């Protein structure tokens, strides 16, 4: 009982140790990332941190694989195979430079987004303050119409005018901040370039939309008409301009160094191509749209105009004049004029904020597309690094850089931008579309592995039935194939999701070692279960004797075997115990011997008794002719002779035949006057002090009577 109580505690302790160890193994990569985030603290606490040496000097200009940054990964893998280690160093340096350029563009776009959001929020705040100032002026004017000078109503109206004056002052200060942010954004060349790229991308997107709409409108025109010809010319011009712009952009991306003269020349050609796209689009639509090229400059001009308007806007209160009564009407009229200016300026700021939101959303689209481009560059960069490692190089420096720059940070406060970002990511080839494709591959591989494993398991099961393989072994093999196939399929499918199997297998290996050490007895049962399956000493449904147990095999698993007793009881035995004990299978053959043992007195005719017994066996229809029934005298004791009579019956008819013959023997012996010798009895006199003071059956005799009735020798106590 003590061991049984201690077992759950041990199991819980082992389980907790295993879980902690798994998390420890799993957390190893995470700890390396946390170390990068808290470098200053780790430098003090962990002086033994790994130091990554920079790569040897290389010449990025000598690289050949970066000429086409969008080269398919499969082609790049073939392209780098012939390269030497020194050449691969040049390739790695070039791809890092390309990746660095992409990351800088992303950073510039994200900074521009944040400053745009700051400007938009500030303009919306200013517009709100102007609306509040306008409302306060209206309340002040309404109160002044019926208020007497120096009355409580008049003082309240004056207070409302002061409140409007404070709101106006707050709006003027906020507008100055928005204007300052705009100027800083315009003066920063990198951020200004990010805005220009967003404007350019927006222009091309609108041109593509205009092209699609123009083609749809052309379908409504008669093909042979002059209008159809004119529309076709404009459509062809726009289509040609869009393709030229795409080619110019591709040529610019192919140049790794943004400071080189070649890159500057490519940028100039791209700007000219974008201008042609705008010109061709306006030729179809007839006018430019808000948010096009120069939208940032137009927004800055509007902010300057709003700032100038508010600076010249003054709200007068009753306290600013000599006599309240004479100045009330004049102030009211002046404030009424200012009220119109406030409303007009608020509307302009709201409209300008809306235009800037469109530009900001285009910046978000650009940033998302750049992140997708970064993913594509990283994929190709990894091909170079894998080949570099295979040929004896060290890629730790580059991989650490990749790990550092691929962390995504999203501003969840910008709900509008977040929606645009998610939508753009879903539409991106390296974002949502890539993951949809990967998830499709994952599901496909898992389903295919499940179907194939089921088919293979079914075929193997049919083949094993033709051999002399136990039912349990067949079931085990089929289960291993079915479930193992799915597990292998899931692992292969994880690679489709771009999940590295190395840490997964490391965790599984560590956990397996821990559990193997902790659950040794369970593994012993598992091994014994496999031995039972392989050597097949019995199968489900067999009648067996295992140690002192006698019954039918109810079920077999890898852990234990269940025996159903003659009284309906169910015994569960660990397989380790089963395999280490004596196993007697009583149903291994199609036929089984029906055997009885007799003690014949010396005064009986043994030969006649043998003849009677043989006749009894032969008379039963289920007793087989071959092997024929027989008798055997095997022992001589003090008062009787031991005689065995036996015959053979089919295994599944054994117990019925045995009972029938036993009844027939009793009847014939009475008819023939045959008497059996009485067994010797051991009578013991118990002392009076014994509480029981009675005759009790010896336990040995009870067990023998149940398990071996032919050899039972009862002893009385």
C-alpha cells in the first residue's frame, strides 16, 4: 500500500521534470533573442556571451547572383553550386548589402508613417478645437442678445467668449506643431524619398485601375467607330507607360548600391517613366486625382494657409473694451465674422487630414510590400548562406543580422493603417498569398499522408493475415503505420510552413531521453509486449495458464495483458510479469486432449476398467478416431493404481465433450460396479485453545482442485 501511495507522487514529479526540461530546451532560441534586446544588462551579467566574428572582407561588386534579385530560389541553388568559398563570400556581402538597403527603405517608410500619423492627429485635434471654439462663440452670442450689462448672463457670455479664445489659442499652437512636423518631414531627404515612392506607387496603382476601367468602357463602343480607335490609342499608350515604369523600377532594384551613379541614373529614369504614366492616365481620365504626385507638397501648402488664417483670427471678449454695454454689439458682430473663418478652417483641415490619410495608407502599402520584398531577399540570402556553410564558411554573422532585422513591430493604435497593412499583406506574393499557399501545402501533405498511411496499413493488414502473424502484431503494425504515417506527414508539412525541424527534433529527443529514464518499468512492459507480439506465445481468445492464473486471453496491449477467469473476473497482468513467468497455452492446436485420472483399488479389474473407459470415449460423437482414445497406467501407490484415460476432440468443443464424458463415466461405473480407491486423508486434532476448533480445507487442496482437479489431494486440518 505504501508503494501504491508513493507512485502518483513519483509520476507527478517525473512529469513536471519532463515539462520543465522541454520548456528549457524550447526556450534556448528565445533566450538568444532576449539577449540581443537587453545587451547592456547581459554584458554585465553574462561576460561569457558568444562573440560573433565579422566575416572576412569581400567585394560585393564582384557578385553575380544579385544581378536579378528576384531570381527563383531553385535556380539560385543551382547557380551557387560551382562557386568557391571566396566567391560565396562576395555573394553573401552583396546580398547583405541588398538586404540592408531593403531594411533601410522599410525603416524610412515606417518613420514617415509615424510622422504622417502625428501630423494627421494634430490636424484633427486642431479641427476639433476650432469646432469647440465655434460652438462656444455661438453660445456666447446667444446669451449676449438677451443679457443686460453687468448681469450674471452677461458674465456667463463673456466667460464663453474667453473659452472660445482659449480654444483658438490651443488650435494655433497645435497647427504650428503640425506645420513643424511637415517641414521636418520635407527637409529629411530619406523620408521625403519615402513619400515620393508612396506617391509614385499610388500613381501607378491608379493608372492600372484607370486602364481596367477604360478597357471595360471600350467594350461598350462599336469596334469600327472613331471613338473606339481613339480609346484604343489611349489605352495602348497607358499600358506601354505602365510597362516602361515597371521595367525602370526593376532596373533600379537590380543595383545594390544606392549611392552609386548607376543607381542615381536609374532613379531619374524611373521618375521620368512615372511622369509618363501620370500623363497617359490623365489623358484617359481627363484630370488628376487627390493623392497623386506632389500630394505632400500640396498638403504642406494647405497647412501654411491654415496657419496664416488662424494667426490673423482674433476673438474679442467684453473685458477688452471700455464699456461693456457699448462694445457688446460690436464684439458680437466681430466674433460672428470670426466664427465663419473658424468653421471654414476646420473643414479645410479635416479635408487635408483625409488627403494625408490617403498618402499615409499608401505609405503603409509600400512598407508592407517592402517587408514582403525583404522576405524574398532573405529567402535567397539563406540559399547563399547554406552553400557557404557547406563549403566551410561561417554564416553566423549574417544569420544574426537576419534574425535582428526580421522582427515585425506594428502600431496597433493606427487602426486604419493596421487594416490597410493586413489587407496589403494578404495580397502580397511574399505575405498572405505565400502563407495561403503554404497552408494549402500543409493541409494537402497531412491529408495525403493520412490517406496513404491508411491504404498502406490496409494492404499490410491483408498481407499479414496470410502469414502466421498474431492478431495483436497485425493490429500493432497497422496502428504504427497509420499513426506514424500521419506524424511523418505532419513533420514534412511543417517544412511547408517554413518551420525548421531542427529545434522540434531537439526538443523531442531531449524529452524522449527524460521519459525513457524516468519510465523504465513502463518501457520494460513495452519491450515485453513487443516480444509477445513477435514470438506469439498466445493470442486473444486463447485459453492459457500464466503462473497461478488460468483463463482466456481477453486483450493484449503493449503495456499489459488481460485474462478473463472462469468466474467472470478480469486479471490485468503487466507484460513484463507475463513474459518472465511460465506461459502454458492450452489452445495452440486445432485439437485438444480430453484426459481424466483415476485411482483404481487393488481388488478391481484394471484391464476391464481400461476397456470400459476406451468404449466410453469412442462412443462420444465428438471424440476423434485419430488419434484414437487410449489408457495408460502410470503409477502404483500403497492402496491403489493410477490410471489415465484420454481421447482427442476439437479445441472449440473441448469443454462440452469433457463434461459429457465425465457424466457418462459416472453412469457406466455405477452400472459396471467399478469402485475407485479412496484417497488417503490426514486427520489432525486441534488443541482446545484454537479459536476455530473445526475442520478446514487445506488451501493447497483448494488451489489444486481449481487448477488441477486430476491431481488434487485434499488434506483436512
